[in-house]
């Protein structure tokens, strides 16, 4: 546990706050949630003090636009998706300590504190801008409320502030042929002046560079994006003409019909949710501060690539402007999970209009949770995009988790229970091959730990499967099903060694496949630790201590039931028909 405990007393882990404007899908999971959950579960096994904070992002134009189009209030939209996504995360085993909401009253207080501190520090100024306005509705049309032609590439369905096709960002007045994107507005938008509040990012250039320079260990994709931004810092508008969001805490008539913009308040949600957790769980209104202001805290953000500028540039600048907050020790950004289309043989971006996304709620209704977690970790888009492919999903789960690990565990435990009265046999005299297998356990566990601590989750799960492969080779060479006819002492030695591997596999699979781990622990009569943010015993280190001869075992159950080819074909077809969301 060297790299985690060396300089820190506790670890704060965050996952990006998803918009409460749609169902969470597997692309989200592979990027910001599953890696964070695996990491946190590992830290808890190690007894590290770890707090995992997430929640819904409930402000912003997409939410008010959905509400307008459906004829409901924004509150109805966020309540619907916050509830649905909370349940989806729970069913997938994403083990937040708190899953909060940016619509909580406490969040107004936290956000306004951030704003006021930045304002007092001279990091906020106002500017007059020309923005699109609807004469018919008598309101401004921020961001996606107006559509038009992209000034860079000519795309005719571009948003008011950015083009989804070419990625260009521009000032509102640069948009060509603007039209209102709002029900019941037939008028042509006109430009009108509006005064807004700006965050002076260029003032943070030197400290941001120093901070990034201090982290050569970060993933190159994250550093590349972050340096790109830091080398071209501009002031960013942090308010919008809307009534949905946190009020601007200034005494100024121009602020009345405006709110703080969602990208400013969303990351502050991590702080709010930590505060709420401390109030609810610790009954201590100040219990959150040690997690955000003590240099003994190590903060890790897990995000998708699109969120890198906010977590590696803008939010750190906002934290620096507070004066007494810590900065992230790592920003673990992932590339995208795409969808492999077998009919065209091509990889596709997941998109609502294509109808090719797989929601978590649909996935957990139709597939074993451990299978979803295994596959998404095995193909995690860590350094480049990866594809969700149904055939590969079935082949890797069946061929690796079921055939290698599940099968070994089942063979070992069935033979032990049957031939040794349900108890771990005596080791007796160990031969070279036995010792070699026993020696491989701590080595392989250390290798898995090294991968997890380096945020290499694909490699970690590969090394876990490797331990299962080594065990199968050992088991097949020792042939306990043959030796048991002539030499029970030899058979006992083999199965003793195998039981030690099974125990290690149980601990090693806990971060990745918590369901299978719990079932296996019950079979082995092992107690997996239930460490929370206060930390506890290092159970990972204890995983390599022998399971003593004579320990009672229960009848083994199938840990990872195989997926049926026909059933997977049916699900793939439902997905192709757009029914997987
Ligand atoms: Zn464009």
C-alpha cells in the first residue's frame, strides 16, 4: 500500500456528477463510475480512510429545455432522473458514501461561498455581452435555447455557444441564421446587451502550471488537454440569463434575472455533498472540512474525457481562489466507450438520435451485474476509445471469468468438500510445484494491487484472471481426481494449495465483482471487511495469510453462471432495435 499511504491519511474519491436529464448508460459507467467504484472498494479492503462522493447535476439549460418541451417543471425532470439514476447506480453496485443533489438548499450556500471568496479575491469581473433575445417571449435565449449555423464549419443545427459537429466554441453573436429552439416561439431572435459575471482564469496561469508540472504521473490524455487549456486561458462567463440555478450573491439589479452557470456550480457539488454527508452521518457540520482542507487528504477525480477542462483547469482554479482548499492529486480521465455495430463492422458513437445507447436500468434487468462490471473493466477506455461488442461481451465473460476463475473455484471446492468432509485438508508434504503455486499468490496479489494503485484497471483485472490461469495449470498438472484413488495425502496437499488460491481470488475479485466475492466468501466462511470512511484493518494484506487446515467449507455454488448464446443474440437484437435504453 506504499503509494497510497505514503504521504496521506485519507482519500477523497469523486465521480463526475451526471445531468439529471436522462438515464445513466454504460458509456458513463465505463468512464467515470466503475473505475472509481473499483478503486474505492480496493481502498476499503485495504482499510484506508476513503470517502466516495457523487450526485446529480441538476442545473443547466438541458434540464430547463426538457421541462419546457414536456410542459413540466424543471423540478419534475430532476426528481425523475435523480431517482432513476440513484437506483441504477445502486443496482450496479456503485458504492457511493453519498449521492447528493445540486438542488439541495445547502448547495446554494456552498456555491455562493465559492463565488464570494473569488469575488473578494479580485478574480471576478463583469462584462457587457451581446446575446440572443426573443422579442415574442421577452427573454434571453442562452446556449441551446438558440440554434443556427456554425460560423466555423457551416453545420446548420449548431447550438448558441458551441457546435456539436466540429467542437467549435464561439460567442453568441457569431452564430449565423439564429432561430429560437423553444416551443411556441416563431419570432426571429435579436441581439441584446446583457451584463454578466466572469471568472478571471488568466490570473491562475502560474499556479495551475506549477500544479500540473508537479504531476508527471497523470495519464497523458488528461495532461494534454489540461496544458492545452492552461496555455490559452481566457476569462469565462459564469452566469446566465435564466431563473434555474443558484442566485448570484451580489447586490446588483443586473443579477436579479440571472443565475450562476452550471459549470461553475456543478463541481462545487462535491463539496456540498461532503458537507451533507458530514451533517447526516457524522452529525458534525464541520466534519467535511478535513476532507477538503487538510493536506493529509488525497483527492482523486474520476471523469470522462469531456470533463477534463473542468477538473484539471477550472475547478482547481476555483479551489485555489478559496485559499484554504486542497487540489486533486490525480484526475483520472477516460476516453469514450463506443458501440460496435456488427452489421456495418464499424464502431459508432453512442447517441440518442441513433438509439444505440444501453441504459444501466436495461442492462441490470437483463444481465448479471458481475458480467457487466467484468466486461466494462476488461475493455475500459483508459488510453483510447473502446467498443461495446455483444459477441466479445459473451466470449470474454464466459471464456475468462466463468471458464478460468469460476471453473477453477468450483472444481477445487467440490473435490475438497467431497473428499475431505467439507474441510480444508492438511498441507502435509509440499512438493516444488505446490510451493511454486503458493509463492505465486502474494506475488500476483501485489501485482494486482500495483495496477489498481496506478489506475490501470484493465491490467488489474487481467492479472486477476492470470492468477486463475496459473491455478488451472497447477490443478491440471497435479490431477487430484487421479491421485485421490491412490494417494490421499498428495491429493490433500494439492487441494490445500488450491484452497489458498481460492481465498486470494475471493479478496482479489471483491473490488471488481462484489456479488461473486460475497457468494464465495460465504462458501469459505470468510468475513469480508465492511470498512467505511473511518478505515480499518488491511484485509488485502490478510488475504495471503493461509486458510488453516480444518477450516469448514460450505457446498460451492456457481459464482458466475454462463451466458446463453441465444439469449445474448436476443438482447443484441433488442439493442439494435433501439430498445436497450
Ligand atoms: Zn461547427
